[in-house]
């Protein structure tokens, strides 16, 4: 049995809050009386992520709302792709995405082709080499795409 029956911002099956991603959705849920303590706590968590610097990696603003849920993706080889988020922090970089490897995205600097993260998962050396070669071969295209995207506001701390 759900704690909030009839609340469209609450998953009745799993008895968990549905994500409220935008300020418009938040105001809509608030006006209808559908905000719960769990929604408030989730938004506070997003605000904390932004405050400590992780919010830019998640695409959050200082109010705890998502700025963007989109990204450009270039297929490199098979299950390997390079991803650029539309609202991301400097320096210009892309993420290496390996299908089936959730939450293991590593960053490559577009200007240098160098890995920006310290830890490389076992078995990723060849994948990262291919991704780095792709970045360097397509550097001008990627830098053009980077400059055309919506940047993180200057007042927001960069995630390093």
C-alpha cells in the first residue's frame, strides 16, 4: 500500500518519490499539494551536490534542478562511444562510455587528448587509447561542439 495514494509524483507500485527535475514541475507539484518530505529531501541532496561541486557533473543548478538531460554522442567502435554533456564544466572534455559499464565514465581533455581521471578500471587501457585517438583526430569538431553548447554559469563552482 502506498503512503501517498493518488499522488502523481509518487510511484504507487514501489512506494517511492518520482523525480521532480525542473522548477516548473516543482511549482506544479507544490500548487497541487503533491510535494512530500521525500521530494524535499531529494532536492536538498541535489542542492548539496551542487554546493560541493558535484552538481555540474550531474547537470544541476544551485536550486537543485536539472539544467539539461541531453548530450552529444559519437560512436567510436562497437560498444565504445564519446559523450559531451550540453551543460558541463571546463576544461573542454568528453566522457568515454563503454556499453554495459554503468557509472564508469572517464573524462578525456579535448585539447590534449589526455585522461583527466586518476583511476583506470582493469581492461580499459585499449578502450581509452582508442577514445583518445578519436578525440585527437576529431579535436576541431569536438571543440566546435563544446563552444556551441550551453556552458555552466560562471558563478557555479567547477567539478574537478
